[in-house]
């Protein structure tokens, strides 16, 4: 039970996926009586599952110097007023709220700060090579590491010592949307799902797809404009073209629609690690290194014929509950 559990959730401001993940799990926790506070630099978005929002100053403006502390951290610019105010705000909240657990998604510096205050930490671990010193320091300090992909996809994190890898708990693809149920009437349409964290293709590449697809192409996100609720469009698409970000993939998987996956360049080879796992498994996808192909009609017909129900192993609709179970277990150790 979560009754009386005080949970802090640090949300990174890059893109929307970190927030979507937090709200999905907060909904499960709050329904069981937990009090969830979101900490981050994004503007507050009132939500019935969130008891409070703590606005954190940005630490990436103006002149930044010596940001890695001699390779120990990812981002701690020396003599930066924003960083000082940011860390003070977190410390002040911890002192007042006395949280049972903080979920960190993601910042190794925030994870370390919370643990240095004696607060247990659940950290989200990202795919890719995390063998650098800052990652290993922060991940070692966390009580549990949650991976938002299924165990069937394998270990998507490289460079973790065995004792750290042993604390990775894969909960599956975590979508804010429920899994599509029953038979969906799909249109002969390709939906291109972009994100707010940076594109995996150029406008010229997307124009080439539009010209050569042989069927309607609809863009969501990117130049097409941010769509806060793409669930219906995804569920009705014949094929989705998507980058390899975890939340976007989970939403495609929840819609049970086959996909063309184009990994975007990200630090630590994050999306390429996910794309390799997709290409190696029995998922209803085709992975391209770039949004280019010499026979788009044939490829799209091949992908549209894949069985979208094979996404069930990636996203079964239970990831938020499993994540919440981890938070309850760690927070309940008081």
C-alpha cells in the first residue's frame, strides 16, 4: 500500500517523455494514497495525481565553466547562480517534506544530492553506454534502477559492473496511453511521430518520404506541431515512422501498430542501442539508419503487413504499476 508514502519525482526538462512517465506512475501511486511531488524546470502542469510542483531554476544559462568537476559529474558549472539555487531548492524541499523516496529521471547529480541527504533513490536508467564515471557514481548510489523496456529485449545498458547491473529492474515499455483493445480500423496512412527532444530526420528526408510513399503521410510533432494526444492517430495508422526514444516507442507499442524505426543521434548511443535490440528481436518493426529508402512503397507495405500484436511483449499496459511497486518497496523501507 502507498498510503502516507511521500514521493519526490525529479523530471528532466528535455523533451516530454520524462514528464509523461512520471505522471503515469504518479497516477498509480496517488490512487493508493501516496503523495507525489514533481521537481523540475518545466512549467507546472496541474494534474490530479500530483500533490505539489517544485519549480527548479535552470542551471544551463549564461557562462558555464568547469562543468564536469574534473570528470566526476556530468553537469555542475562552477560559480553558477542557477545551479546553486537549483540545488538549494531541492535541499530545502527535502528538509521540509521529509520524503520516503525520490525517483530521479534523470540526473546523476540530483540522485547523489538526494542520497547525500539520506533519502533512498530510485533512478531511471537509460539505454546505451553508461560506463563513464559520472553515470557509474550516480547509478551505484541508487537503491534500484528502473529500465523502461522489457526483459525480453535484453540488457540495453552497456558498461555496468555486475553488482550495478543486478539492480536493474525492467518494467516494460511505459506508455501514458492504455493498450489498444480489440480490432482497430486502420487507415491507409503513414504517421510520422516526431518528438520535442530533437528529430531523427531532416526536412528534406521527410519530404522525400512524402513524395515517394505512395500513400498519405501525416506528421505529428516536429514541423507538424506538437500533439499532446496522438493516441487516436497512432491507433488508426497503417504504419508509424518513429525515432527510438523510449516513450515514443511505448506509445507506438501500446497502439499495436507496426513501425519503421529511425534512431536519432543521442549522447551515449542511447537510441542506437534501443534500435539494435529492436532489430534483433521479433518485434513488428523495420529499423533504418536514416529516413531514406530506395523503395518506400514496398517497405511500407511490408511493415503494414506485420502483426502489431507482437508489440505485446514490449508494452503490456502494466509498466506503470510495476514501476509503482518498485517505488513503494524502496520508500517503505523506513
